C-alpha cells in the first residue's frame, strides 16, 4: 500500500490549520485596529478626576524618585502646552492645541 493518501491527508490538515491561524490573526489585527480612536467616548472631566494626585500618592512618588528620577517632579500648577508644535510623518505641522479636550499620550524619546 502507498503512503500517498496518508501524506496527502496530513498535508491538508496542516494547510487547514495554517489557514485558520492566519485568518484568526487577520481578524484580531483588524478588530483591534477599530478601537474607536478619535471618538469622544471618554468624558474628559471624569478622566481628569481619576488622575488627581493625593498626598499619599505624592509622598510615595517622592520616596521612589532616586537617582536620575530625583530631578523629575510633578508640576504644582498645570503648564499650558497648546502652543508647542511638531511635524507629523506626512510633513503636516500640528500643535497640542489641535487636540484640545482630547486625552493624548505623548511618548518622547531623546537620542
């Protein structure tokens, strides 16, 4: 008897499994990309209230601020950043003021 039917069946099973994994990965990637960026789902006032600094939190952060982090402090009064601008990858000029009333995560890397 020939092993061809067994090998053919195994190949089909492996190919079907690979196609399923690829289809699943594409589905997860596609649905995760539809996260709602740009939509006003979060109440800004609620988000700001959740970020208030308590004395206990401040004391805990001050105790942890050692070495290079010791120079970093939380501002006592918010500093306006609306005038600060930069270029997007498509050469568009933008400022923080363009994102007024939106929560922005700014990740700055110095080289």
